């Protein structure tokens, strides 16, 4: 009786697959199209560069390093005696950012509920209007809002607060309505099964699920608003920007340096603070 050997007990290796004699990553047509796309892209970049630099005076560009060196020498050392005069404007800037963020958050939440598909009263009529408000807010910079509000309300902190709030509506509203649409529907159904009203469903099923997102988005927006609030004074909307414009207008470069250092320190502090708070929330 013949017993199978060790070699015959294992299956024989498969035959190598037959492949074509020549393999190309792309076909000739694809190579030609890719080459034409590169040519058109380079032509577009070249045309755009010519349009952007049409009115450029290259003598100023070549002289820029010397001008930077000259201005940099005038900016040092900072005017430390000017520090007492920027404490109040810096505090105004923080108030503009904080109150503007709170007002924007209060206005953005109703808009977010009206824009979300699962909470809007009407997908056909109300939701497009809410989305229009969000898009309109996001499309206009806070500096432009400040220009309009200074013309309407006059110069001051109030115009800065409202401009920051109007800019924040779109940012907070967009992220919040997306978060509302992504909530767990089972929790909503559980609350509705108890006979709860629409307001109670929002308070006990939707709000708890979106509260962490609201906190994180609001902190992030507050951090952004501090940066934006520093320049609103350039158009008369209060804050440290008023002092910055005055220093630039009088060519007081040491004062400009001190103001820029104060803005940098404030932004770094706000960045650190928001990172710590977001870490606690997450």
C-alpha cells in the first residue's frame, strides 16, 4: 500500500497569471489630456500673475528690504511708557469680542433650529430663509459690518459689538444646524413618545446632545473674534484699533510696536485659554 509522501501532501503552487506584455499607468489619451491640463494650468497662473502685477511699481518692490530695515529700526525699542494708555482700549477689545460672541450665539441658535431639517417648521419656506441669513452673515466681513454700523450708530464700542455679533451668526449658526441634523433620532422619539411638546423635545432631547458642540464652537468663535476686534478700531468701532490707527497716522513706530506686542500677548493668552477649556469639555 502506497503512502503519500510529505511533498505530495501540499498543494502545488498556482501557475503565474498571464499578463500583457506591456503595462502603462495611463493610456496615450490620458497622457495627452494630463499634459494639456498642465499647460493650461501654467498658462492660467501666468495670466493671473500678469493681471495682479499690472500696476506694480517694481522699483518699490526692489527697495522694500531697505524700507523694512528702516522701519524696523524705528520700531525698536518699544515705548514702554505708553503701556498705561493701552490698558483701557485693550479691555474694550476683549469686551467687544466677548459681548459680540454672546450676542451672536443668542441670535444664531434660533437661526440654527430654523435651518436644520429635523427642527425647522417648513423645509420649503423657513429653512431657505434661515440659510440665507447664515450665508449673508458669513459672506460679509466684520470690518465691513463695522463700517456700516459706524455710519448708522456712530463711532464707539456698540458698533463693534454688533458687527462682531452679526459676523458670528453665520459661523455659529452653520456649525450648530449641522450638529442638530446629526443628533440621535432615537432620543427624540423617546421624548416624543411621552407626549412632550415641541419645546420640551428641544429642551430635553436636542439641547443635551448639541450642548458640547455649542460650547466648543462658541469658544472657537470667541478666539477668532478677539483677533477681529483688534482691527475694528481702524474704522472707528472702538478698541485697541483706535490707538493703533493714531500711532500709525503719527508715525509713532515705538508705540506701534508696543500695541502689536499687546495684541500678540492677548491672542496667545486667548488661544491658551480656549485650548484648556476645550480640553476640559472634550
